[in-house]
C-alpha cells in the first residue's frame, strides 16, 4: 500500500460534486481529510490517500481531468 498527502483545490463548478466520495468508491482509495476550507465558490482539502500505486495514479489523473488542482504536501508544506 502506498500513501500520499495532497492538497486538492477545487474549481467553482466542482464544489458541489462528491469528488472525495468517488475517490473512495471508484478507485478504492482510503482517504483521511486533515484540513479543509470549502465555500460556495471555492474550496481546498488537505487529504491523506492510501491505496495501491496504480489506484492512486488513476485517482490523481481523474482528479486532474475534473479540473481539480493536485499539489503534493510534505510535512504540512505544499511542494510547488
């Protein structure tokens, strides 16, 4: 099992969608929300994800395809 921490930044048109639910259900990724700030027109989530490498790669590709920005986090610092 691989584990990664990411910050997801959602575009306004994706705020109301159950994005994290789909990561769990469709990609068999275990998630843990560490921090979040979601408003009506923008939002971000600091998320721990665990799963096999292939599932994580497919999940991240799917997120990016939805217009979600995915930034890796190391020790609570976003890596550019």
